[in-house]
């Protein structure tokens, strides 16, 4: 991690207005989600719309598909949280369910990685596929307010930091580094809320 931070300080960043706006709304989404504010989904719609274009141009095709999925989940999440605001509480899943997700996610990662490796000009297809597959599961957990979504996102965000950095999307790489810390804070906050509700 120290080497990565040092590398950030030594490079010339590629800045773009489009990526900057996408980053701002992405941060707003995570902040609002951590506070269980339904407006997080509106911020998500704006950020993912921009990232569909950004990821496609960076030849991160699995990430592009993921952004489309995020767009659909943002709409679903908005209506789900709004409709079930008083009923949808932070909850947990049993370890068996997580083991199944990890098993299924690993198989899907290698399958998707194989497809992108052999039939497209995708960059880093296996890493791209990993972040995509597990982000799908984690995002569904956010919609359902499953506490451990933050733990999944901590790992996803660390790997995504490297992925975007390797594609010279430096601002987005910094975004995912920041996401990692926000995900830790989100887990702590949701865990505290969950504990208070169950006491």
C-alpha cells in the first residue's frame, strides 16, 4: 500500500472534467448510502452513466457491463428503499450463504475472464471480471441492507484501485482508494446501527 501511495505522488495525473464529475457523484453515493439516505441512488445514476462511457473507452468491458448493472440497481434500490423505508432494516446473512457466493463468484470470474481474454481486446480481463462479479453480489446486498456488503466492497475497492491505476484512470484509482476507507467507516456505522436496533 505504501508503494502504491508513493507511485501516486510521482506520476502526472490524467485529469478530465468527465471523470471528475463521475468521481464527485460516486463519493456522494457512498457517503449517502453509509447514512442510509435514499438520495444515494440518484447520485449513483449520474455517476454510473458517466462511467459507462469512461470504462468502455478504457477497454474495461466487464466494468462497462457492471456500470450498466449499477444503473439498473440504482433505480431498483431507489424504489426499494423508498417503498420499504420503515421495514427494511440492516441485517446479516449466514456464513453458508457467503461461502456459496464466494464459490459461485470465483467460477463466474474465471468464466467471464476466459470470455474476455479470448474474444475481446479487454485489458486485465481476470481482474476486471473479479471486481465486476463480486460487485454485482455486493451491490445487491446494499439494496437489501446486508451489513457485510461493506466487507466485500473493501476487497473490491482495493483491487479496483490497482485496476484503474493500471489503465491510467488515476483520479478513479484515487476514488477507489478513498472508497476503501469509506467502506470501513460504512461497516462500522451500519454495525453500530444494527447493534442498537437489536439491543
